[in-house]
């Protein structure tokens, strides 16, 4: 199933660690703080467990992550406003 | 149709202005930077237009908003990790 992961994390270092974990787990970055990935239940549990570990180590500031199942059709109807994300080594889904 | 609005905005003042606009437009806050609302196409266009005005006035820092159609069933399967949002005057959807 396709999942979208949004996060709002105020600490720059922690935000980068979350992005690294999501990349390592095979998700693809879509926006500054939005990743998407096709995850079976085992991989989903693995992603959730890793993010919970990071949350417990978060010292200060906002740490809020939402993981939401989504269909490709709905994802294709997304509306983006604002800065485009440019991290060329990532395979970006437009 | 149900829409989820997720934003990653580094400037505190701008982030509050976006939240105020979304509240005024009748969306409900679910997490620090996540709102949800049942919008027809006219209201959706209105929300998008208002957010674009704010984006154009954004001086510095990240300003990234994603609006995504979602079904109630999918929304109910969301996984939240991290700080719970507490703004008691808001009607929060759990």
C-alpha cells in the first residue's frame, strides 16, 4: 500500500535524521517534509518503530509525524503551494 | 470531498497566519501543521488562492504546503508519532 509521511520537526538536526531514516527505508522524498513509499505491513511497522525511537530521543521543539495511506490516484491530485524541493540525488515523484 | 492540508513553514509568524486562514475557512486542526476539511471545489479554490497570497508574501525560510484529497476511511488509518496537538478551542478530529 502507498503511504505518505508528513513531518513537522523544528530541530534541523532531528529533521535531517528523520529524512535519512525514511530514505534508508526506501521512501522517496516529494517535498521538504513529505515522503511517499509503497510499504507492506512489515516495512510500515519498521518505519514506525524507527520514527518512534527518534521521537523518544528528541530533546526540544516540535516533533510531529503523520503517516497516511493514500492511493496513487489521490496522490496525483495533490496541490502543492510554495517552495519546490530540489535534492537532485533523490528520485522525485511529480 | 475531504482534503488534508499539511504545511512545513519555518517562520513562526507565517505559520500562525496560515493556521488562522485555514481555521477561518472552516478547516479543523488535527496536528501542529495538519488541517482537514470537507471542501467543495469553490471552497478548495478559495483556500488555495489564500495560501498562494501568503506564499508570495513569505520573506524567508521554508514555505511548503501540500493539499491532498483523502477518504475518511484512509484518514482513520493514519498513524501519528510525536507531540499531540492541544489547542482546546479547536474541535480536534481523533
